[in-house]
């Protein structure tokens, strides 16, 4: 059974959940900013961007896109790799098998992304929290090794705090 098509109220309902989540976490300093485009793009999709503070990656920008039946989410893990491609892709494929709720993908301009999707009706405050938490956790876990492999001549891991 496929997810039902979102109605005219879907953008406002999702915005309410995202804003409630943002309010809950903004005071902690974990969430930096929330942006929302109040009008759909040329495909009829609505967009939100949540900036979250990471441990290994300073800022993790998480894009939420309201589609016809789903909420798609993604974050760029790293730009297009330039070095050690075989070792990097092997590392990413092994990691991909361990991920829950998200998966790794090659995105626009060959960048490496973490992506996932929820049925529109499944987006609650709790599920949004799980999705953001998983994305941030995996980004912080994978980012330093992926960068050290794929952009070895440019990336230096910062010392632990």
C-alpha cells in the first residue's frame, strides 16, 4: 500500500511539526537555524533547511522536502571526492550496510549525501527527532574518515576537544 497523497494542508502541518521540533532543540544550542520557503518550487515541493551543530562537521545542513506522498531528507556529507576513490567507495558501501533510517548516495556534482524518506503520515515530532538524530550521528561518524580518504590532500582532522 502506498502512502496517501498529501492534501492542501500538508505544508502547514509539516511546518508546524518542524517548528515545534526546532523550538524544542533551539534552546539547547544543538540546532542553529531553521529556514522555510513558504511557496512551492517548480515541481510543487516545499522545502525546509535545518542547520545543526555537529561534533566532527561544524554545521550539518539538513534539507527537508515535502513531496506528494513523502518527506525526503538529505544532507551533503562531503563534496565530490578527488583521491583514493576505490578505498573511499569501499568504506562508504560497508558503512551503508550498517545505517538505519538513512543511506549514502552520490548526489549532484558527485558529492556524497546521506538521504532518507518518511511517509507523509509518519512525520511526527518523535519521528523527526529520530531522523535528525540519525542523520547527525551518521554524518559525524562517517565524515572524518570519508574526508581523509576522498580529499586527503585538503582535509586535516581537527584535534578532539
